[in-house]
C-alpha cells in the first residue's frame, strides 16, 4: 500500500493492484480510480476495510508504473 500523485497532482492510494482516489475531502473514504467502478475503501490510520469490491480485475502493472513515475518526478 502506497500513496502516489496522479497526473493532475492528486493523491492516489495503490492497494493490491487497484488504485483509489479520494471520494471526498475526507482522508477516510477512497473510491476506485476507474470511473466505471464502484469500488470503495475506508481507512482508519494505516488499516483499510473494503466497503465495495472493485468490479474489474486488478492491474499490478499499472500500480508499479504509477509508483515508478512518482519516484522519478
């Protein structure tokens, strides 16, 4: 689990091959980065709970790529 910046400068959380963006200004609820997915997670400190499972397969290559891009910028 890591936090990286999106291409628009917003925080993204990378968890188990999925990427999540904030659902609101709150740091607690995050939603899947794909617009057609209803996946949501909540955070309590470093622990997370899935509210809704993502409807698509995980993409570990995309999360590795996002981590690499955030380290080079």
